[in-house]
C-alpha cells in the first residue's frame, strides 16, 4: 500500500468558468458540435475544454384526478437522460412527486441512475432538481476520466443551471353528470420532450 497518494486539487480558473457560462455564439456552436461527436475528444480534453450537458428528452407530466368531488389523486413526474460531453454514457434522471400544485419546487435533489451502458467503474454520480414554475433545472455530476496515467484517474465534479420553457398540453375535463363510481374530473399537463443544453457553472478537478 502506498501512502504517498498524489492529492492535487485543481481549481479551474475563473476565466474558464466565465467563458463556459456565457459562450459566444461561435463558441457555443463549437461546443455543440463536440457534444454531438463525443468520441473525437478524450474524456479529459472534453472535461477541461468543452464541457456541457444535454438534458435529453426533458419531460414533465402531471395528473390530478378527482374520483369524487372531495377525493383527489395526484402525481407529477419529470424525466430526462443526462448526457455529458466528456462521457460516452448517459445518466437516467427521473422523479415523481405528489406535492400539489406544481409538484417540483426546486428544493429537493433527486439522484440520477446510471443507464445500462454506464461507466462500469461506477464513478458516475449525478443529481438534479427542478422548479416547475420558473423552469429552472439544476444538475451536478461527479465523474472520472481514465485516459491519462491509469494509476491516477482524474476526478471531476461540476454543477450547472438553466431555465427551460416547455411546451405543454393542459387538458381539463369535468364529468357534467357525475354519479358515484365515476371520475369526477381530471386535470392533465403533458409536455413535449425537449433537449436542453446546460453549461457548467462550477467545475472542480482532482486526482
Ligand atoms: C435514455 O438513454 C438510454 C440509453 O442510451 C436509451 O435507451 C433511452 O431510450 C433514453 N431515454 C430517453 C427518454 O431519451
Ligand atoms: C475502468 O478502470 C480501468 C482501470 O482503471 C480502466 O482501464 C478503464 O478504462 C475504465 N473504464 C472506463 C469506462 O472508464
Ligand atoms: C449536488 O447534489 C447533491 C445531491 O446528491 C446535493 O446534496 C448537493 O448540494 C449538490 N451540490 C451542488 C454543488 O449543487
Ligand atoms: C465538488 O466536491 C467538493 C468536495 O466534496 C464540494 O465541496 C463541491 O461543492 C463539489 N462541487 C460540485 C459542483 O458538486
Ligand atoms: C433563470 O431565470 C431567472 C429568473 O426567473 C434568472 O434570474 C436566471 O438568471 C435565469 N438563469 C439562467 C441560467 O438563465
Ligand atoms: C393535447 O391533448 C389533447 C387531448 O388529450 C389531444 O387531443 C391533443 O392531440 C394533444 N396535443 C398535443 C400537441 O399533444
Ligand atoms: C344524468 O344522469 C341521470 C342518471 O343516469 C339521467 O337520468 C339524467 O338524464 C342525466 N342528465 C344529463 C343532463 O345527462
Ligand atoms: C433530442 O435528442 C434526441 C437524441 O439526440 C433526438 O432523438 C430527438 O429527436 C431530440 N428531440 C428534439 C425535440 O430535438
């Protein structure tokens, strides 16, 4: 066992974070292309130079059903796949809530699960929270890159925030001639899945 483990904390220069948070249109285009062709940069290179996430198929749905005028059943769900420009696998992010009226209030972190193809080394950890009213999405992720010296993987964590405006179908229905045993009313919100780019605001790397 060797105790002289190299423990190096690299705090990314503020200029990087600033550039990453507010890229010009040219920069944004370049990042998007790299994100699309993830394989052309190594994990470390993409992490340090072209980091961005995509929340793929970001979806929100809610149902409020009154089985009687006094009894309601409600649930809201949000789901998406989180892809990181530096990684070849996606994280599966989803959550359910029973908290009326908006279901998601941006106050609770939900863990994302590695999808089937996830990093076999188990280094990928991600979480998200969502505020339905403002559309704010916060994510954070911790991962490892093994493309350098294999004895010293580089570990990174980063967080990012964006606002998304979803296109949603809000349908309400009321049983005009309700009798016991029938559904009294329903209120459904179903949104079109959207792909959302999220730029990193804080990145930290260590090895
Ligand atoms: C999420 O990613 C997995 C693995 O790539 C894929 O099978 C699944 O269809 C994706 N789901 C969505 C909602 O994009
Ligand atoms: C998992 O770790 C091994 C040994 O450190 C490394 O060779 C391999 O590339 C890693 N796999 C991934 C997907 O990072
Ligand atoms: C990242 O997510 C976790 C939940 O797993 C949360 O507790 C933590 O505060 C988040 N970190 C940042 C920097 O947002
Ligand atoms: C990264 O990890 C450090 C140490 O655990 C923690 O203080 C920091 O908040 C994390 N940053 C993010 C963006 O998750
Ligand atoms: C999201 O919207 C809020 C106002 O609702 C604004 O203050 C914030 O800067 C926006 N964030 C981003 C990343 O656009
Ligand atoms: C909205 O919901 C209604 C009723 O369920 C349906 O007929 C319509 O096709 C939906 N529109 C979209 C854009 O999903
Ligand atoms: C409501 O239902 C009752 C019993 O099924 C029926 O007699 C009545 O005609 C219905 N009224 C309307 C407006 O449909
Ligand atoms: C979102 O991205 C996925 C995977 O790249 C693609 O299949 C889908 O058509 C995209 N959806 C939209 C609305 O652009």
